[in-house]
C-alpha cells in the first residue's frame, strides 16, 4: 500500500505542473491586465508611469519568463503579493478565506455520501416502486436546476418569506455576544443553505450512478449463489451487492471534488461568504494574476489530494489494486 501511495504522489507532480502551465497562459489570454484595471483610461497617468508599474509587476517580460519566475517562487512556497491596492501577500489572503471553503465542501461531501448511498441502494432494491419513481423525478430536477437558481429559491423561501434561515454571510451581527453553543447554532444555520446547494447536484448524480451499479451487480452469479445458500435478503443486499457496487462509486465521489471547489465561486458569491471562491471571483475581475494563480494551485492540490484519497479508498476496498 505504501508503494502504491508513493507512486500516486510522484505522478501528482507533473500533473500539477501541467495544470499551472495551462492556467498561467489561459488567464493571460483574457482581455485587459492589472494596469488597465487599476489605472483605466486616466489621462493623468503618463506612459512612463505605466511602464514603471508594468516593470514593478514583471508584466514587461515575455510570458514564458513570467511563468519561470513564478514557478521558482512557488517552489519555495512564495505566492508573491497581490496586485490590488493593499499589496498583501497572496498566501495571507488565501489563508484568511480557505478555511470556510474547505468546511463547506467537506460538509457537502459528507452530505452527498450520507444521502446518495441509501437513495441509490433503495431505488435499486425497489426498482420501479413509488420511491424509485419519486427519487428519479427529484434526481432529474437536481440535474436540470442550476445551482444559482436553487440558491436564489432557497433564499427567497426560507430566508425572506419564512425567516427560518439567514440569507448571507457565515455569522450574524450579534455573533460575538452569543454563548459558545449559540455561536455553533448560529454558524450552523448560516451553513445549511450553502451546503445543501453545494451537495444537491452531487446527490442527484451519484445516487443514480449507485443505482445503476447495484442493478448491474444483481445480475452477477455470486448474488444468485448467495440467495441459493438461503441467506437473508438484507445480507445479500448490504453485505454482498452494496459492498461491490460501492467500489466505482468511491472513485466518482473523489472526482466530484473539482466540481465542488469550482461551485464555491457561485455559492460564496450568492450567499456573501468570504471564502476562497469569492476571492477568486474578485481577483479575476481585478486581473490579480498572483492571487488567481495562488488559488488555482491550492484548488489543484486539493483536487489531486481528493483523487488520491479516492484511489487509496478504492485500493482498500479492492485488494487487487494493492498488488
């Protein structure tokens, strides 16, 4: 197992370099640059001042030279400074926002795991039943409904009309005056809608995927053999069929990490959450290249680690991969 994990870690390095290379050149293809965003069409700024600012940011060099300089800094975990007015270190800005993004995505993964497995398994066991038909309709709604539309509906219904849940932020204005338990409850209320929106689409897809795997496993000979031995149906379903149907499900669950991280941009913007996704959106608007690349690197590392965890879990479930 240790050799398997070591190989996966070694393969992650060239993948990460490829991601950074493509991302670096793609973001520079967008129209505009930090100078146009900061100075705009201000006639009072001379051309000499613009050139001096471009030299300060290193934008006067060819793209390949800029990338080589950037990758050297990244090798020493130096993400540089933001191009915005405060010129804060990028790592400081990311560290201030990454915690809430990881929290929302982790809760969304748990949410997906808890609900998609029983929905998919019951739909397969009770194929064409009322539960299967209702879950299928809900799944199609989950596939078709954009996350921003679902978020707006939840805000209007639960936040504005019923006043059950807060519509934005991660804490209330009176948060610091609450008791420790009150603070936990307050944060939990703020997280309900973002986590639901982040996980709703994943539940829809993975539950259908597990249902298909379960129906395929039911056709296997060892399931027929288990039934012929006189085993009880719940043992056949949960010990034999479900266990084998979960093997590819684990990999798909790990591959859902990039979608969750990407979806943080929309969710955090709509719910006014000061997370890494919202910081990325603001950095793109400002053409803040160091912050954009720093967030892309962190996102790529989290995605690769998610895939690594999925591969390790896959190897634990399937002993053949350990060899």
